[in-house]
């Protein structure tokens, strides 16, 4: 999930376009990590040193790693360790952007350093999907710490993104949230979570994006929005919200239940309490997720 938020960071900084990210998320499946990017990420080499090795390779028939050792940039142990590590998604994304010429090694170096510093992340923090670091990243990105129910918003959204990756795909970019009091869209699925506290959750999108989202979840194609498409989007919400209520019970002893879903077509929903609108840009378009708690 760090790859998606790193992509959002690059987009916000103007280093890439939405189209660049869409293409990179598709191409990263076939991207092979290069030692130079791994060394830059680990802080063992600078982008200038990597470029020096690249240029030197043009005149000598030696592997990149051997040249790095020969030039004194890395040790044999460094090369062995870097090559043995499993590349993470955010590194694959960065490597893809470098391969395509969207970013240079220098761009990647400055971006990853700034990204880690802004979010107080170490290499170990973003080598996996540690829940505590993800939650901190998401809370800061969406400014949930200013909300009265920060924990609920943070844990709900963290789970939401995990389920999006699991059931829809990882080719998305989180966009900045906003506070809304009403929601209007061609297609909205709404579900209330009730019990020890009350929440309203929604998935909303235009027709093409709504149908594409359903196709991803159902793994089949649709020609129009019908009851089955509504039920498919609703099932994604049911799964996500059901897992959330189970987590609340198991981890916090809070008992909640799901109300029946409501399907709204070309209608406006008014929220009793302020709601967080969480837009997500997929390769097929934008889908909005909403949560209001109070």
C-alpha cells in the first residue's frame, strides 16, 4: 500500500501525471529491479554514483554490481544483500517510472528521501505492510487526527485500502480527502453501521466507473448498470464493512451490526454529521468512498 501513497506523493509534487501512474502501475508487474535503485533507496549510493557506474558500463564489459565494488561504492556484502531482498511495490513503481524516462535516478533519490522524511518512515517501515505505520501514514494523509473519532476513521480507511488491493487491484492513487455534508452522484451504495456507535458509509461513482468497479470485484463484464451490478458493488461494501465490525469486536470489544444497504441513483444524500469524502483514482476512473461517524 506504500506504493499507492508514494504515487500520490509524486502526483502532488508534480513529478508525475495521473497518466504516468496509470501506465506505471500496469507495467510494474513486469518490471525487474535494478541494483542502482535498490542502492539509492538503501542510502548506500547517490544518484550521481549510479549514473557514473551506468556511464562506465558503456565502455567496459562488467556487471553493474562488480563495477560498484570496483569503484568503491559498494562492498560485495552490500551487493549480495541488496540483490537478495524482495523488491517492494513502491520500489517497483519507482523503477518503472525511471525505466520509462518519467523520472531520473536523481528525481527518484530526492523524492524517496523527501517522502520518508515527511512521513517519518524508515526503510524497514515501508518494506512491508506494517499496520501501525500504514495507519499513521493514512491518518496523516487524510488529517484524521483532527477528527473527534480519529481511530475509527483511520482503522476503517486502512482496512478499506487493504480490501481494495485484495479485491479490486493495486492500480490506484489515493487523492486528498474533503469534508462534506451531502453527496450527489449517478450511483451511490449506502450502508449504515450501528450499535455502540453509528457510522454511514458510501461508495459513489459515475456510471462507467461504477460498472468498472463492479467488474473488477465480480471478475466478469457488464454492459449496463442493473440490479446485479448494484448488488456487486454492495457486496464489496458488505465484505469491507463486515470485516470492520469483526475487527471492532475482536480488537476493541465494540459490538456493531450492518444495516441493509440502500441504492441511490441520481439522488442526493444528506449526512447528519460531517463526512470524509475519500476519492480514489483507478486506471478506469475515479470512485469516491465516504465515511461519517457520530
